[in-house]
């Protein structure tokens, strides 16, 4: 349950940061029609891609930590087995 809450909290925080970034970008947008629309679309694409990159990085770091723990356990087991074979 705590893992789910952590995931949801992380995603909500990143979504809020992306929305704030989008809002700040739009404050500097041109006021003409087509230029403003083009600017809004590009700012939206950028904000979504930043959100996706950060979430992917967080997932990758967690995956690497899990792999590291698995490999450390494997090495520990191999060393124990090697000690048994030496005796």
C-alpha cells in the first residue's frame, strides 16, 4: 500500500511541476493568434516530455537499485558455496 502511495505522490508532484512550468511558459507567450497557439503546443510538448523523462529516470534508478541488490545476493551465495567447496 505504501509503494502505491509513493508512486501516486511522485506522479502527482511531477504533474503539478509540469503544469506550473507550462503556466510560466504561457505568461511569456506572444499575444497574436497563430503564434500563441504554436507556442502553446510547443510548450505543452516540452512539459510532457520533461515529465516523461523524469518519471523514466526515477523508474530506471529504482530498477538499478533492485538489480544491484539481486547481484549482491548472488555474489554472497556464490562466495558461500565457494567456501564450502574449499573445505
